[in-house]
């Protein structure tokens, strides 16, 4: 009990973690995990969880479809590329599925 409580407190302290919402697909959950483990919440908030250095992404699904990300990736100088530059195609798909679910 005590150990579990300490572990929970520690991982919660490292970076804010956006909780899953009901009805998310496996791919969206994988993307959420990438979002949480990738440090995105250090700068971006989703539904009130996360930092404020970058834009709030709570409604990212309204602006971030596959075409929008492809356009960003094709523009190496685009500051928004930061989020996608190091991802494998599978991880990119998952992160996008998660971002698209936010609306
Ligand atoms: C060090 C802070 C920081 C981190 C970490 C970070 N971002 Fe960002 N992000 C920003 C800033 C600042 C902008 C605004 C850039 C601009 O448009 O000039 C931005 C822009 C974005 C945008 C575009 C938002 C819009 O509406 O145009 C998306 C999407 C995004 N980030 C996703 C992510 C994801 C996904 C991660 C994690 C893999 C991440 N970011 C990590 C700071 C950060």
C-alpha cells in the first residue's frame, strides 16, 4: 500500500499526465501515452492538465488532421514541426489519432 502510494506520487510529480477519456480507441490511447511520456504536457495543456508555454491543445482535433501535419513535416522551418520530427511513422499515426480525438 505505502509503496504504491509513493510510486503514484512520484510519477505524478514528474510531468502532468492527461488522463484517458472514455471511448478512446487503442491507437488513441497509445497516442495519449506518447503525449504524456514524450514531455508534451511540459508545455501544452489538454483539458486543464499541462503547462502553458505552448498553445492549449484541448481542441487540436479541429485543426490537426493528417494533411495539416504532412504540411508541417514538409516545412523544416515550421516551429510546429518540433512535436513530430523524431517520431516513427507508427508513433506519428498514434499521436495524430490522439490529437484528432481532442475536440
Ligand atoms: C518546450 C515546450 C514545448 C514542448 C515540450 C512541446 N511543445 Fe508543442 N509547441 C510549443 C510552442 C511554443 C508552440 C507554438 C509554436 C508556434 O506556433 O510558433 C507549439 C506548437 C505545437 C502545435 C501546434 C499548435 C497549433 O494550434 O498551431 C502542436 C500540435 C504541438 N505543439 C504538439 C506538441 C506535441 C505533440 C508535443 C510532444 C511530442 C509538444 N508539442 C511538445 C512548445 C512545446
